[in-house]
């Protein structure tokens, strides 16, 4: 029964979210005003087949990570999120776990930045949400799974980024990442997933282990990022890291000074990203 109720709730919530509110193109012929299944899958970072099976009651026991991702993609309120966890037979993560809930006030802020590359991460630098312009700029993150969605993991395990650093910038960036992760681990010592990721990183990356054992502390500093884009070439953008202290979220925003070559390239990136979404939808 719970699986049927879960599927009905997911479909009901999906059909009430306008695609343009989620930063997706709203054009084309649609049977309903809300999100298509493939659009929900894209926003939640899961497969279309899994969304279909959940809605049809053919899949049960989704993980905490999947339920949290669906709650974000469907823009659920706090009470709705709790209800969704209950339908999935789960208890919402407690205060000992790194929070991954994006509040409606933060979501409204993101909605006003539809033409700006924006990504939201949790305190441990795990990507929670990226708007279409960010995906067009930095690469589509929807296929990333598990620890791959964590920025520290990607940077220390050899997953190639589009950002280009000088050796000095790279050293400072790595130290900042480890510092942020250490601070998150201190605030959430009961988070088993975070502890497991840190243990695996120490095994897989000598550089991470060196920085972790050295006890580096501080905060990740951002100012400018040089990005090598496969279609528009190199562009250097302002990069601001905004912190939502109450919810322990990081909002990463890229921008360019109006009238510059970088601004024009960023506009082209936005157009290319929109075209890609339209073609795939």
C-alpha cells in the first residue's frame, strides 16, 4: 500500500511543478503543465526508469539520498518532505547528519538567478542542485552518483574538471576543500556516510591524506575561476561562494562583468544549454 501511495504522491507533486519554475524550457507539446518524468529524473539525478517504477508502485524502499533528491526536485515544503520520507518507510535525517534540505526561501533566491550559473552544495561540498546554466558551463552533473557528486571527492580522485588552476591556485584550492570537509566532519561526527567518504579519500589520494593529516583548517576562498569550455573556449568568471549558515548550505555563483568578452561567452553557454535541454526534452 505504501508504494502505491508513494507513487501517487510523486505523480501529484510532479504535475504541479511548472518546468519554467525549475529552470527548464516550457515549450513543446505537453499533456500536463507539470514536469515530465524525464525532467524530474534530470533534476533529481536518477534514471527515468526508476522514476517510472516508483510512480507505478513497482519499486520500493528508495534510499535516503534518492528521497532527499526527489524532495528537492519537487520543491516540497518541510511537512511534505517529512510525509515523503514516511511514505518511503524512512525517517528524515536527524541533526547529526549533514543537512541536505533546500528551504523555500533559498529556492526563491535560486529562481531569480535563472540566467546565472548557480549550484547548491551541502556543508561537505556534495552537490545538491545545479541550474541548467551551471550544467551547461561546468558539465551536466545529472549522471554523477554517490560520492561522485562530492566536490572534494571529484578533485582528489582524478575526475577531470573544466576549471584550470595554476599550481599555486591548485594547492590553495585543495587546502580549502580539505578545510571545509574537516569543519563539516567536526560539526556532524555522527554522519556515517561522511566518515566513510573521508576514510576512502585517505586511501585513494595521497595528497588528500597529506592535507588531512597535516590538520589544515580555514575556509575555501573563491574569487575568479578560469574555465575551459568545450564549445566557447576559455573564459574567466567571478566566482562567489555564499553561505546559508542556518541551513549549512553553500551557494556557488558565477558571473561576468557586463560588456566583456567573458559575458558574451557566458551568454553563449546559456543559449547552448537551453538548446540542449530543448533537444533532449
